[in-house]
C-alpha cells in the first residue's frame, strides 16, 4: 500500500475527531457526515477534496471521519454521526457487507445515507449508491487495449492484476476483463491472474513471479492504477518496460484515472485507462444526500459511465481525467 501522501497530513492529524476545519454551525445549517474507509490512494484523496468542495457550494457543515481500513471503527464513526443528529451521511465503505449495519443504523434513525463508489450487500436496507459502471468501463478499456495491439501477428500472452475480491468493484472489473477477452477470438491468452488484495507488495511479487514463469507476457491489465508502480518495477527488472512502438512494448491498461496513469499515457507507456469521473460521482453523492434530507425521492443507484482514455483521444479527453488535474498541481 502506498505511504500516505503529503496532502493527507492535515486530514490524518484530525482522524481522532469527527470534524476538521468545519465552519461554525449556524442555526438551521445542514450538517452532513462524511465517512471514508481510507485515504491511502490518490483516488480517495481526490474524492474527499471534491466532495468537500461540492458540499461547500451548498453551505453545508461537514463532519469528517476516516477509518484507516477498520470497518468496526467506521461503524462507530457513523453511529457518532447519528448521535450528533446529522442531516445525512455519505459513506465510502470497505466492502459490501461491513456497510450493512451502518445503513440499518441510519435507517433506524431516519437519516438518509449515500454510499460512494461501493454498493451494499443483499438486504442492507434503503440507501442510495453512487458508483462507476466498473464492468462496462473495464470491458471497454480492455477492448481498446486489444485493438491497439491488433497488428500483432500471433496471440498475446496476458496477465490481470485482481483486486480484493471482498470488494464488489474488484469482482466487476475482473468480469469486465473476462468479457472483453472472451470476445477477442483468441487474440489474448490469459496465462497469469495475480491476486493483489489492493496491496503493492503482493502486486510486485505476483507480477515478478508471473513474468519469470511466462517471459512472453505482453499484455497486462491492472484493476487499479495505484498498482502501476509495482507493475513498472517488475517490468523494468525483466527489461520489458518500453514505450509504445518499441518491439518489446508490453500493452498496458488500468482503471481509475490517477496522476500516474496520466503521466504514463503522456509518456506513451500506457495504452488505455478506464477513468472514473470523480467530480461527477461526488456531485451526484452530494446532490442525492441533500435531496433525501429534504424528503425528495432519489433513484437507488446512480451510475458513472466513465470514459476510456487512450493514445488517440488523450489530447481531446484529458480534461475528463481527474488524474490530469492532480498531476497539474504536483511538482
């Protein structure tokens, strides 16, 4: 897992409390509790920043909590929000099952709850989920990867890095990958499936071992961009990290749209990336929780269709890639 980014220091310093830098509460001012499971990737940092900015547009008081990957701690944080009689709750859960008691607690208190980026398990109770169409975005990304390598004269040996299968997003990304591979008419033979549990060390070891066992691998999809540093390190060690056009280029694709992926696209090492629209998802989550707090009806699932960014549309579509905006702010 990545070390916490410098921009997280302020947030990390206030994890012991449920608010950090919140404005003074005003009479009748709406208060929303925002509970993130983790802030250990650029995606979650960008999401929290975008969500707070969106809430600020509505003059909403925000209570923040970060659970550091502990679902029991997150449940306690949500229960604290409820005890403080917030007007609504936005949760980024660790997985589909651990969020169920949080939903039920909010339902019991008649407080609307919105899940950001991950949906709930069966029978959770009323809530709204804002989530990317993980399967479709992955399928379209892998299709693009295959198309970009269409000039290859023989089937490519491929690898997928799989996330934590306790996370429905990881499952849907794996399914999207398999769907695209199955329709490729044998263009890609998957010879390695690397379980990562969203962990850099496992990813590095898995990719290294896969490349040693299958030195002809020339097609790799990562279920999350944040694993690219491990992939790149393993490819460099095997002398297989080369730009597009080089005879030993390995076709690469990922999912998220972070700053690393953006730079790899710019430098022509990355063929395609499935991009979640952080700003759309955060806007939808805030809009949903505020509508619900006013008693309005909201659809139970709000999907982000995302976009696939690749070499042919990078210049035209990079403004839709949240990682491009993050990269522009970095040294």
